[in-house]
C-alpha cells in the first residue's frame, strides 16, 4: 500500500482521482494548493506525487523543482499543455512522466502502477559499485549515488537508468530497449523522452555533460555506459 499525494486545484477531478486510487488499495492525501502539498510533504511519508501544473499559489513546475530539492519519489505531472517543448521541460525539471488533460482515470491508475513498478525494480547485483577510483559510487542496496563523495539527488527514472547501464557496462542500448526497461513495456509516449532523462542524468553525474565519460551516445542507435574501472 502506497501513500499518494494528489495536488490538483479542481475539486471534482481531485475527488475522482482519489477515489480510483483508493479502489486500488492506496492511501491518498489531497491538496488544492502548493502550500498544502508542501505541508503534507513535510509531515507525512509520501511514496508518489500526482501534480497538476496549474495551481493558484505556485506553478506546478516550481513546486516540482522544490520537491526535487529534498525528495526522490516519483512525480507524475498532469498538464493541459500539449506541445513537445512543454513536455520536455516538465521532464527536465524532475518529473518522471506526464499525462495530458483530459485523461481517463483508469489510464492514470495504470500509469501510476507502471511508474511504481519500475521505481521499485532491483538494480545492480553488487551492493557497491565504484567507478574511476571513487569519482562515482553507487550503493545499490540504499539506492544512493555519490559523486566525489557527495550524494547526488537522482529521480527514480534517473536512478533506474544508471542501475541499468551499470549492470551492463559497454552494452549498447537502443532507445526502444531503454523505454521498455525504464518506462515500461506499456509506455505509449515518444521514445525520444528517454533522451531527456539521459540528459538529466548526465548533468548530475558527468563532470562535463557535453563531453561525457560515462554515458556515451552511439549515433543512430542509442547509448552505452563506459564507466572505466569498477569494483
């Protein structure tokens, strides 16, 4: 049973989404404003956030960024914005996925299931992996990543990406393969979404994201992870 925070300023939609999630056995907390959402995040143990972008007291994008400063839990954005640029921006600031309004509540529940499943998958077989003489360290048991000894705040998708890459060094993954492994076989969005998640991950673990040493682009195919020495 997961506790899901729903941040939505339309009371009727909030009630419908909450009802569907409760039928699936989840606990829900409902917030009509960003202020209420922040209060819940401070005082409750929350496993998942469903976040509308149009809030009365703060933009959903700003709230997402604020959540990402202290939490790595999955965030599903709800948006009426349909342009590719808007969607990519949402992913760039830390959302794990998005749904465009109007949407089916049943589809939303299924999307939540998919995100929770992939976020909970096991990563590396070894508990501790160290690259480049300690520059990058992965603690698979604690689901933590360190760069030069400092904890790196990764989203669930970014962590899953790194664990997948790290488990198969030097293997070339196509975008379709990564979408299936990271976003789920039932993901119906653009496969190029994975590019933005890779870009976000590079910005956090690479010293020079424009000249990466860990996640290498294989043009025309996808990506591979070449982390140098690891123990």
